C-alpha cells in the first residue's frame, strides 16, 4: 500500500491536469466536442518596484473541461490507492 501524503496528491493532480490538457490538445480538431477542448486562460501578473528589488512575474493557466476531468480522475485514483 502506498503512503498518502501532500506531495503525492500534488503530483497526481499535476499529472491529471497535464494528461487532460494533452487530451484536449489532441482532440481539438474534432468539432463535435469543441466545448470540451476550448481552453480558457487565467492570468495573474504580480509586480513590484521596491527600489532595492523589483520583480515582474506572469503566470498563465489554460483550463478546459478535459483538463478538469483529468484533475478529477487523478483525485479519484489517488483516493483509491
């Protein structure tokens, strides 16, 4: 039996998102399921200039219904372990 911890859960969730994203990318040419493959970008851009240090960071996450399904499947698999 596998030891469940936070890192294992995070790895499973990340892998689920990646697999769902790859599936959405591969199936993007199928018009009948375009509602599953259309990705919506979420962007966050924190910036600061504090005279001593400045930073400008851009984080973009593209989420589709298939990536959410991959996330849910990975969580279900994690719970079954």
